[in-house]
C-alpha cells in the first residue's frame, strides 16, 4: 500500500517536472522568436527610412 502511494507520488512529480521543463523551453523559444522578429522589424524600418 505504501509502495503504491509512493509510486503514484513519484509519477506525478515526474510528470509535473516534465511539464514545467516543457513550459520553460516553450517560453524561451517564444521569447527568442519574438525578440528576433522585433529586431528584424526594427532593422527593416530603419533600412526603409
């Protein structure tokens, strides 16, 4: 019984950490993409002027 509780807790912990890791990665990627787009737009507007 105790083992079952321990295993379910471990499983939930692993799943939660994985999701947190995934969210962080996605956020970082979005941030990089956004800043890259922002910089390219700024550069383009500077060049067109």
